[in-house]
């Protein structure tokens, strides 16, 4: 009879010291369902607890101005991964799996995966260097790898910038750490620079005084360090003044743009000629 043969088979096959027939009991099935539910509960709690730990660390960094929020974002992400990893180990323990052997297997697999994903791991390593050495941080205005913008986020794999036009720019961390970084937010002040040309027949003393008075009347201009306003070049059609004046870093772009127009208008009002390029053509007959 097929039923008798199946029963003999179930009584013959042994797993974990018991026959299949012994395992297929109501008590065993209830235990298996309980283990599965416990595993699901542990994973859910792990994700919830990991998210809570991450938010707490980020919140801690945000409450104190002297703490670097970038570092706490990084630590929060690491803590979340650690908590979730422990949750999976607890799940394996629930099913009676020896975690020491699992860790060894994960280590071997990690080595193989690491060799296959060298580019990705280089981004992770660069991300760690960026976070701990902090050449840039969230909120800085920087130029990296030919891209300029405000740092919005630094993850283990990439750095996110928002360009001046508010366009998202994603740069792999290996290209951030491995390239020259220009950080315009590190220092509180910057030196603005202009070149203003006047005609060769202009009164240079009047031109210099007009430029100085106009720029220094702006509250964004700093008297210290000493402003530099000197004739720097005798061009083809103009005498060029090089002007260097310090201002707060936050005012740099607006200050530099505003002064171009205001100095032009002031020179016009003072009667100082501002030449435009001219070209003399000599025609030779014959």
C-alpha cells in the first residue's frame, strides 16, 4: 500500500536524532511557527531599535553647536547597521544555528565580495576618511572634482552637493577624497578682487579715490586688513586698477557683484572716462 510505504519512509529518515514522523507532530509545528514568529519579531524590533539609535545620535549632534553633525550622521548609520546585524544573529540563535561558524563564513564571503567590489569599498574607505578628518562637512560651500555646491549629505558611499542652481550632484567618495577640495566656508572672511580700467587721459588720483570711497562706504567692506587699490597694468586702451578688499565669506558673491555696478556708476558721475576696446585700421594704398 502506498500509505504504508510512506509511513515506513517517515519512520526511517532521521533528522536531528528524530524521525520525520516524530517531527511532524502538532507540538513540533507549533514550536516551528513560534520560532518563525519570534524571528520576525526580533528583526522588526532590530530595525526599529536601529532607527531609534540613529535618530538619537543625530539629534545629540544637532543639539550642540560645537559638535560636528556630519560625524554624528555617520555614527548613527553605523550604529543602525550594528543593531540590525545583532538582530539577525539573534534570529540565527533562535533556530539553533551556531553563530561562530556563521561569522567565519561571513568573513570568508566578505573577503571574496571585497575583492569583487574594490571600487565600492574604496568609496566606503574614503567616506570614513572624510568623516573623521573632516575636510568638508554638511553646510559647507565647496568645489570638488570640478563641481561646486553646498554639501547636503555625506554617506559611506557618496557625497551629495546642491549646486548654485539647486541641482543635486552626487560624487563618489573616492573622487572627493582623491581630488583637490576647495572649501569656501572654512574661513570667516574672504578677499574680494576686481580690476577697473580707466582711460589714459583720466585723473588717476580722482579715479583711485572714487573707487576707494565707493567700495569702503559699503558696510560689507572691511577696513582691516588694509585695502589694496593700485594701478596694476597699462593695457592697450586702459589704465587698470587692481582692487582687493576683505569681506565676510557669506557676503562674498553679492558684495563682489554689487561693487562692479556701483563703481561704474560712481566713475561715470565723477567724470572719469571708462574706455572700451578700440582697434585702429591703417589702409595702405597700392
